[in-house]
C-alpha cells in the first residue's frame, strides 16, 4: 500500500510543478512594449516647460499567439486619460503615437499599458518634471498707434516709446512699431517688417530691427503664472511666425522674438480705437 501512495504523491507533485510552470510561463507571456527612440520623440525621464508639447511613441508587439487588444494611457497613476482599441490589421505589431502637453503640475508620470486578448499586460512609463528655466522681466508698457504725443516706436529692452523725430536717431534700438488700421485694427510690426499697411515709410532706416510674432493659446490666467523663460521659448514657433500681427485683442497673449534672439510674451491690456489712440500692453522677456 505504501508504494502506490508514494506513487500518487509523486504524481501529484509532478502535476503541481507543471501547473506552477504554466503559471510562470503565463506571467512571461505579456506583449512586448518599448518606447520609440528617434528624433522628435521622448523616451526617457526628462524636464519640459509648462505648455510645451512632445510626442511619445510606443512599439507594441504580440507574444506570438495572443493578439494585441488595447492600449491605455495614465497620467499620475490614478488619472486615467484614454483608451485605444487596436485594429485587427495592427493586432500583431504597431507603433502607437500620442502627443502630450506639459501641465502646471510639479511632476507628471505618464504610463502606458498594452493589453492582449488573454489579458496579459505590459506597462512602461516616463516621468516629466518642470524645466525650471531662466529668469524673466515683467514690464508694463504703452505705445502709440500713429500717435504723435505718445510715440509709436518702441524699445523693448528699455521699455521706452518715441515719436518719429527721436526714433530716427535711435534706429538700432526700435523693436516694435504700433499702429491702427480700419481693416486690421490694432497691430504691431517692427522696422524690419515687410508690411506696414502703408502708414510708415522706413525704407531709409538702417539698421532695421526685425521682431517676429506668433499667436498663442495661453490664457490670461496662465500668463500671470509664468515666471521662467522656458514657456517664453516654447511658445514661439518659427514656422508660424509673422513680421506683423494684426487684430490685437484685449487680454490675448502673443509670443515674440527680438532681433537679439530674446523670447517674450505680451498681453494686450488696451486696444487702440483710432490712429491717434494708444496701446497698453504687458510683456515678459528673457533677462
């Protein structure tokens, strides 16, 4: 009787080992998940300026027999962001891309899960801190719109505006020319701009500083919180930059870059309503 019992016990032990080995194999059956490492992507812990954007790419491959089903994105663990349902044509292998925008949070943990049809899960994550950036200067300013009293020629560095008679003696320091047009309303240009809506003739100026402008989606509330230059830099997009920006709107934020390659943001506090009116604006600029 002892021999059969021993045989049963050995058989049971063998079955147990087989079951455990199956469980162990199952835990290693998760799909493959790695970050895309290439120009234009981020794939490791880094720091970004608030408002800056980045692309994260995920390379997802099946385990050889269980097709890919779902990709999930999380921000700071409990913050569920989105689910992507994998299409049949890409259920064995795909590259998934997502665009992220850096928030005002001190720390962001972006995590990604790829799940297959059997529930196997692979997870990968990136931690993004806020880029502390460099110091900036906050300035309140006024310039004229073809206004001979206030002057329409503005020096950003010194926060001074000049009438034309004085501006022509300070050509190398003029960065912005303010104006108003019945069709384009309040506008900003600069001596180096190609277009002045026929109100200014600076053809004889030398040098002619060029300031470039971009529209932004930054709100007034976000503007007030900015205290480092990283957002100033990331808000300027050379491919969208203009040498004249029209229809300036109350409390709207615009990005700019001076001829000295200094980046800034400005917010309109008072629009002009005629050529003899003036423009109030605040700006933040790199020190």
